[in-house]
């Protein structure tokens, strides 16, 4: 039986809404930077997430147009 917080369950819920889940490596680094109160690292990782998210959504939009 799957727990509520398993990545596959989270991905399936988010994929149905058109949202992109945060990769685990990015989540881990964000938590570490936040825990260490490293504002510069938090900002950098946040910028990485927005770049990743917009690139992924652009790629998915263009692939859906081809079908």
C-alpha cells in the first residue's frame, strides 16, 4: 500500500492538474539552504526552479501541439 506522500502519488496528482513536481534533488538542496539560512543559495535554487519549470512547460506545450 502506498503512503500519501510517495513521489509517484504526488506526481500523478500534479500531472492531472498540469503542474510540474519539484525534483527531489532540488527539494533537498532547498531544504539544506533554508536550514543553513543561506539566502543566496535559496535565491539561486529558486531561480533554477522557475527556469526548469518554464522550460518543462514550454516543452510540453510544444509537444502537445504536434499531436
